[in-house]
């Protein structure tokens, strides 16, 4: 039944697309509209307002003006004390997971003049960060998630640490729970952030590179196992509900409306065969691919804001894709 529903949905998408093209000359695929080159390795992108914040390995953070999506431009760079991997921007601050330098806090009240104002060393490799309220949740490769009190951004302090029973590569907070990817998907109760407790886990049969939560579902990028959809209606018993294999290695995922935007890397990092897949998740149990934009470079992360997907390529900088058709 799920297979039939998926095929019917795909047929309707194709039929509608052909009708629009032949009747009105309307393009019914997402389109590349802008780009900016960035030297070196890049890992994560976060968009706030008219700016995209990109982690750029040992170069630190690149601040990119995206007020004109057709012509994004780098307006500032701030060096971090170690390789910048994860980033989360909120209000006047960007929080950066900077490997062995831990969590670094960057003041971005003037995005063209960012300044590091606070830091806390986690004594392990900080790979990703998510901010909720007065706390930053930092995922590390040492099988741990650190909870850091950022009520004073100039003086962040370690509030608690919880073990995940596996490497922690990505983290997303929703309500009273933190969902941590890595070797599977782990669920941590953070109703009291100072006493985080692991309450659930699900084996994804592959490495979880990225996590996005919306409603009762977790959408996880699971490398060569593609996109997996996990039912988290009971966070203590997460359950696989749906899956869709992508052509190569699924690295990043962002959900907006009825679509998941999924970034792919070819298994040969230097092949430049990556792409952005648009997946219809109106039925989370039967996700269906409806569009692909080949980017000419391996995709490492995706962020959607308004009518645009900001696609971070491993070596080729930031690409802007118009997704208004979806």
C-alpha cells in the first residue's frame, strides 16, 4: 500500500510538472540562482535575517550577506581557536562548535564586524551545537553531549554532561528532548537541563550525519542508508516509519512544510557529483523524491529560508537555490 501511494504521488507530480511546462512555459524544478566561493573545507550553514553564517574549518566563520540571493558576498571573517564545525545563530550571538576549543560565542550585533566574546573548553571534540533558551547543547565525538549555560554569553559555563553510548555528531532540540545523531539516534530528556538523561535510542543501521525534528517525526540523514523517518510521538520509544535511499551519501537534511531538502555527497569526495534532493514528506511513512538539483559539488549542509535553499558544498562554497516552485 505504501509503495502504491508513493508511486501515485510521484505520477501526480510528474503530470503536473509536464502540464505547467507545456501550457504556461513554467519551470517546475528548483533552480540555482547564486553562489559565492569559499576557500577550504566548509561544514555547516545557519541563516539569520540577511546573513548566512558558515563554518569554514580553520578559517573560522564566514559571514555572507544574502540580502540579494542572486549575488551573495562575504562581508566578514572571524577566526576561531580551532576548526569551526557547527554553528547556531540567535539574536546577537552565534554559537560555534570549534573542535578542541569547545564552544565559542561570537557577537554578531553588527554582522560585518563579528567578535569572539566568550568561550568554554569542553575537553573533547565539539562537532555540533543547538541553542534552546539559556542553554547550548554541544555534541562531541567523545560520546557526550555537553549542556552549557549561556545566560551570560560573555561567560558561558558547563552545566551538565550526558553520555550517548556512541559518538555524537549532530543535535536538535525540540520541547523537552534533545535528539542526538551519530551511531544511531539517541533521545535525551532535558526537562531539567542541569540533569539530562538518556531515555531512548533507535538503531539506524548507519551513521547519522544530521537531524531535523518537526511534529512527531525526526528526519535523519544516514549516509549510504539515505533519509530515514523516525516516529518520536513517544520519545522514549523512537521507531522507524519510512525511508528513502538517495543516489549517494546523505549528509544534510532540512525540513520546510511538506518537503525535506536533502544534501548528497558522492562517496568519492573529489568527484563533484553531489546534489540537493527535494523529498515530499506529506506522508512521512512514504517519502517520495520529486526534484533534484545537481550542484557540481558535494553537499555538506542545507538551510532553507523563505524561497531559497542555502546549500553548502564541501569545497565549492555556498550555493543559493530558488525553491519557490515547491
